[in-house]
C-alpha cells in the first residue's frame, strides 16, 4: 500500500516505518496517524514481519501532534470525535514488538507515540518533552500517565508542568529509554535489536509483550498469576521443546512458531 506521510520497508523480517513529514518535523496529523496505524496493522498481520521499528528523521522523531490542525478545534469537536482515542487504541493493540528509534525531538504526541512502542532506543541527540502546557493544554495520549509510570512522579510533574526537554542521557537514567547510542549508530542498533527479537519464537515474544504490558494494568499478584499462566501455556508449544532441546544438544534453536 502506498502512503503519503510515512515510508514502509520490510527486510529480513523487520518492518521499518519511517515518519516522513519533514516540513513539519513529523508533526502527527490525522493522515499520518491513520497511515501509521494502518502500516502497523499490516505488519502485525504479515507473515514476513517479526518485529517493527518506528523512527523519524535525524532532527525529529515527531515534534508533537499537528498544532495547525488542532488549533481551530473546539471542545465539542475534540470531544465528539474523541480525538486520538481510536488511533491510540489501534497502536497499542499491535501484538508484535515495536521498537521506537528516536533521534532529535520527541515532543508532546511524539513522546507519547514513542512511549506507546515497546521500548525506546535513543540517539544521543534525542530530546523528550511534554510541552503541551505551553499551548494552554496538556498531554492527551499518555504523557501524564505512561510517562509518570516510566520515570516517576517528580520527573513527570517537572516535564509536564514546566514543559522542559529531557536529553537522552537523563532519559536513560530515568528509565524512559533502554539504550542511548551515537546518532550515526541509531538505526544499526535498532535493527540489531529487532533482528535479535525476530530470531525468537513469535509465541514467546507475543506472550512476553502481553505479560510485561499487563504489569501496567493489574496489581502485582494478578500480574504474577497472568505471567505464570502464560509461562505454563508455552509448554504446549513445539518451540519450547525445540528451545530447551537445542540448549541441551548445544546447538542453535530453530523456532517454527508452533
Ligand atoms: C505543527 C510543527 C510542529 C507541530 C514543528 N512544526 N512542530 N507544525 N505541529 N507540533 C513546524 C513548524 O511550524 C515549522 O513550520 C517547521 O515545523 C519547523 O519548525 P521550527 O519551529 O521552525 O524548528 P525549530 O526552530 O528547529 O524548533 C523545533 C521545535 C519547535 C523546538 C521542535 O518546532 C517546537 O517547539 N514545536 C512544537 C512542539 C510542541 O509544542 N509539541 C506539542 C504539540 S501538542 P514552518 O511552516 O514555519 O516552516 C501535542 C498534543 C498531544 O502533541 C496530545 C495528544 C496527542
């Protein structure tokens, strides 16, 4: 499918989705978000894809929701259409892993989009922020909720209330990003991580994603039970026999997603 605001490329089981509105620093307008959700759903449904990377340009992962598009909307407009609700639900409904490879600005909806991915690999030029407060609004796609769970109340309040940007190094220290690498190495690092994931059994990969995400939804005892049941269920797969058998036979496992 041809898209206007993103580029999609599948290689070696990794689907690379590149946000592509350079004239607006990849600001997330309706078209881009809709195309992104469609591309993610296509990748989720494709046998050729085992891991997904979402990235932007060197200067901007995404500088936020499109302010031009939002500026004239009224409360009735955004409440009636439930702005950003459907598209966020489509993105968080993806079952295959999604890595955000972030260089430059990840602001507002851009930071929120990165947080909707499963983990963030950042270049040393990355800048995260929730500057919506400067626009007389506040985050609307997770900036007050996911960010608080990821980096704690004090830093989340600071970022949400002052609108300050957080550099990559602080973001890694705070737990927002999993790795920081020099800008030149960002895509190699993200692709390497995606290829590592692509080698695993998709059954354990999807169950693991589900279990980790569950930890944000339920109390610890429920989460542990959920994890244990998923763990037990993987013993019904051929891949469990293959994985453990290969270890014992001192060879590489050949997973078949069965
Ligand atoms: C629309 C945007 C944009 C945005 C940048 N542009 N961010 N257009 N929406 N969010 C456009 C600019 O208008 C400009 O277009 C071009 O991109 C280049 O931007 P500059 O400002 O000239 O670049 P620079 O001086 O390098 O500054 C970069 C920047 C700044 C610091 C990232 O652009 C900025 O502060 N952007 C807004 C960040 C923000 O407030 N994000 C939160 C949005 S609200 P022209 O045509 O003039 O060249 C939000 C709500 C989320 O995300 C709620 C739920 C999703």
